[in-house]
C-alpha cells in the first residue's frame, strides 16, 4: 500500500479537530469542498487571533486511510472519505468528540498509475438529508446522512463507458 499521503491525512484531521476547538460557539457547516458557498471563505467569528505557545489544545485525533478528500461537516457530523486496502470508506463522526456514528465501505480496485496514493480524491457533498461521494474508480454513492444506509450507488465508469483519466474517474 502506498502511504505517501498518509501523514498529510492524519495532519488534516488533526487540524480539523483543532479548528473545531478554536470556536467556542456552534460552528457553521462546511458541507462541500471550499465551504458553504464553494468559495473557500468562512463567516465564523470568535476564532483565536493567534495560537498560544505550543499551539491550541488538540480536541481529538483519528487515524484514517489514504486519499485526498477533505472532511465535510453538517449538523455536527464530520464525514471523512478515505481508502484502506481495497475499500473506499465513508465514515461519519461526531465533530466534537470523534465518536463513530456510522461507516459504509465498498470494494475498489483502482490503482494510481503514477505511484501516488489510490484515492479517493473527491470531497463529500452533504445536503440536509444525504451524503454524496465520488470514488476514484467512478463509484457515485448517495447515503442517508443520519444512518449511512445507501439510497443508491452507481458505477459511472461502467454505466457511461468513461475512460480512466489522469487520476482515475473521480478526480
């Protein structure tokens, strides 16, 4: 298993946990790549102007698999999309405690032809009722955001005869 990006994934979740600890009020949702308006901006207030010596307190840590997906948050559910072995995994955690809420995994055989990690690469999209993910092999998945139960699953590469691109199908 290629673990080039694994330290970055642990760092990303640690930073996400730290960021949650910097806000003393209920944090706004970040339900997609680049935030609520897909522009990389936040309207959060009450953030620390400077970090204390030694950095802020780590609220929680969670080791996850490989991939380039960023976490998404809606209604205190933090969703991570990653890969361990031959499975792409979508997990919901309590954003404040990292307590597991649900987990959904499915088989994938995608191999990165350039030796980077094997995905996934797309960040989950969260609506009020569903979580959508798009795997490196082209698996488009819709899960119930509260239970993690699949609403539907499409194999887009097969269904639409999509040739593999530079970093797979879902990049």
